[in-house]
């Protein structure tokens, strides 16, 4: 169905540009035909087809500059063929799509679940909408450098109900970021029609609520797509903020091939078959005398033959080969060696508070490296919920000390974008408990990226955690057990001002994502000297109190309890043996210092693991299991572990004392030594 509007939209395009768009549309179409044949032949396991809606992906890529970022989804093959093909890496793309050696992920992830910084493309994860906040970070990075860079981020109409989409749109509008929110409205989220997904007449109506521009565009008219994207990009580059682009289109295949299309009325297929973007462009080319039908057939056939040959060659390539050592090495980028620091933020006396040390570490890191910036709720003029960033705005400016809306997930997703483009963001969670709102971004996006496609993400998430302040169930949790299981994420839990300073500096320097756990009870109750010349490496434990009768392994807020219990018991005897507990502060949980712990257990023959979190499922279970397995020959007693009661943290101090393991440490050490 070629309308007068289709012809009119093409009038602004030259002959060569229209022929180029025809070829650009034909490439993904011919690749799709080949892939669907391979799927039917059993040579391909899965394929998400974008047949019928290629004009959006191709048009976005064609309209943007090569320096702009694109964040596509799984039906946006045209983005990849445009960007990767222009870079001469089309064969590598086919190796990726077929899971062969030499692909972008080396077989570690499939189809379009990857990115390529050299091509300025950041691919999806399966959790829809998750990369939309990343576009905010990418454009903020460019904005901070004064570069006129835009980012186009894709989602379907179904994914617009996801929280990340709303958080990203709001953030982009508040910060006036040049983000193009590309919504491919094809009528169905898998099988659910739009009438069951949202009540507004058009999704573009939401743009006004966010305070951004919006357009509805014929997504099957390649010229209309290109023109709309150029208008939106121009707005963004002028500083007029983001644009919501709702592209009306249709998916001619199922969500993926096994889904089928039985839920779609036949008349819809016939209607949209007439609106096919390639047929419409062919009509324009022939009508204007730019090419004949035979010439266009020949162009398409040449493209088909080339794509088939390239895909067959990729299919014949070797599958990925690796081993456990190489796979483990791919999870984290190599850490930098710790080094002495020069701090101008601490007085150097023995009275530095835990909170002062954390504040000083951030201040010194930001002074040393302009790529370090801070984001979070109320971190600017207010100075943060616990006043760790008081005075930062005055010293570094609001461009580097940024209040965010209340968007934990959006803030972490934006930090991913900043890190992808050269910054080292610190994200403050107002309370560690609230990181649950950003859980997906942490465990499925931030933590997996380096392993999947090699991109380093130096992001630090600061999380105030722990009880003892009468703050109740939602402001007192110890969250290390949620994240110690996540490959790709480092977890740090300092207990002293010295360690807090140096470990935070090391975390900021590290090329990997780090969750930095700060115990609220320690902020203003623990003081001590910070020696700039005595750095601490991530993953290095410390023997805080030497002893001979048992090894007590702990971290964070529980260290003080363990030291007090060990001192209380010093000189006591049980079964004729003197109690003299050795106390180890792990300092880092992922990675944790096995060598120091196991060497201690080999000397003492007994081990107790203590943490403030509830016992069941706590990180202490991992520690106890490793000690029991690796130090079994040295043990004279079962490995013990002590944690809080398996209840939420109660509000009233009297009830919290029952919940907490603090009062049970000494008796547990005594029982262990009596074994």
C-alpha cells in the first residue's frame, strides 16, 4: 500500500540515498530468509524475526552519525548490519549469530545479547527495557565532554510498561539528555494485544507527561523514519532534551518462531503485507525512474547471494573452545595493584571517623581523576542521607555531584552507560535495602557484561547497611548474601576507617563493578588512624587479633563484637585448654582471602564464622563450607557459624538485641573451644 504520503516523504531524498536505503533494507531481509531456512533445517536453535519492521532499525542507523550510540533489541538486525557492516565486521557478526569461534561473545551469549564499543552499539539483555537507562549514561558522558552525541534506545510497546523505561525517560527529561526513545509498536507483546497492555490511545501521549517531545511515525516508511530520527537528533544536539518516537509497525512472524502467529487475525497480515517497507521503497524508486523492477531484483539477488555465502562460511567455522581457567579469567578484568595515597582530606590523627574516611576517599578520588563522578538521591547540596558528601558540590560542581530522581534501577543503569564511555561513576544507595529496586541492573546487566562481551564497567555502588540503629526492617538489612553469589561483582565490607578509605579508593580504581558495603552503626562510632602509605588490596584479609585456640572469621559490623568476645574470654580455660581466639577481618567478601583464613585454621584447628545477617543463606555458609572442605585435615571440631535469627530486623532495640548475634559470640567461641 503506497500512499501519496510515502511518495512525498521520499521527495527530500536524493537518488543515491534512496538506493542506499534499499540495499540497507535488503541486507537484513535476505539474512532473515537464510536464518529462517536454517531454523527449519534444524541448524539454528532460535531466531527472533524482524521481517516487516526493518525500516525502523535501518532508518535509525542511517539517520544517526557513526559517533552516536544505538541500543537495539533482538529484532533490530538492521542496526547491526548497518553499523558492523560499515566497519567491515559483517563476517564476525555472522559468527556471533551462529555461536561460532570469533564472534563478539565467543559463544558466551547468543544473538544480540552483546555490544561493541567500537561500533557504538550496546546490545540488549533479556530483561526488556534494561538498557534504556544506559542510554542516559552514554549521553551524559558525551554531554560532560561537550560532545554533540545522541543515543537511540529501542523497546517494543510491551516493554514500555517496565519500570526501567519510565525511570530512563524521566531521567533523560530531567537532565535534558539527547536520548531518542524508539518504541516499535507492532501491536503485540508476544501474544498480548496493546488493548491489554495500556489504556492510553497512543504511547506518544506519555511524552508530554515526561516533559519531552514526541512523534508518531509510520514505521514501515523508511523515509519517514529517517526524517523523524533526524529531527529528534537535531533537538537533542541543540540541548532541547529527549524525544519519544512511537513507530507504528507490524511483526510478520511470531515473537520467535516456535510461538507461531495463531493469535493474530489473518486480515491484519494482509493489511501489513501491503505496507511492507521494501515494497513501498521499490515503488518510489521505480516511480521516480531511479531503477527498474529488474534492476532492483538484480540488486536484491546480489545481496542474497553474498549473505548466503557469508552465512554458510560462518556456519562452517569452528565452535568456541575454552577451558575453566579462561572462562574464569573472563569474568573480571585484572585489578590494579594497590598504591600509597596522598590524602588532603584527612588530618592524619587517630581520630578519623569511619564516615570521614569514606568521604575523604571519594573527595580524593574525584580530585585525582576528573572521570570520577557521584550520583544518588540527595547527594548534592544536602550532602547525602548520612552527610558523606557535604561540600562536594562546592568543590566539584553539580555536573560531577548529581542528584538523581528516586530511581535506584535507573541510576545504576545510567552508571553502566557512563562506565562504557570512559567514566568511573559512584552510585550512592540512600540505604542498602533500597538496592533491591535495582537488583536486575546489578546482577543481570552490570555484573555480566565483562564476561559476555568484554566491556569493563568500573562502577562503585555504595550501600549503607546494617542494624543497631533502631531503623527497623527496611533500613537495617545486611545484603551481602544477595550478591555474593553473583559472578562478575566484587563485594567489599570494611570495618575500620583505614580500611574504609583504602578499600574505597581501590574499588574506584578497579576496572570491575564493586558493591561497597558501609555499616551505618560504624559511621560515627568507630574512629582510628588512616595511613596513606599503607594501602589495602581488594581481597586481602587481616589478622586483627592473633590467637592459638580458634579462628574467628568475620567482617563489617561484626568485627567489634568478635574482638570484644575474644578479649573477654582471654585467659579463660575450657576442658583444661586456654581460650585464645584469633580474629580475622575479611574486609573483602568477593574475592575473599582463602590463604589467610586457611593458614590460620591450620594453626588453630577450629573455625567460627560470624556475621550480622540472618544465619540461613548468609554468606557465612559459603565461608564455612570452603573451610570445612579445604581445611578438613586440620580441624579438631566442626566449623561453626553464627548469624542473626531468621527474622526480619525488628524496630525496637530490645527486640533487635534478641535478633542480633552480638550477645552470643562469646558463648559460641567457648563452646567451639570445648569440643
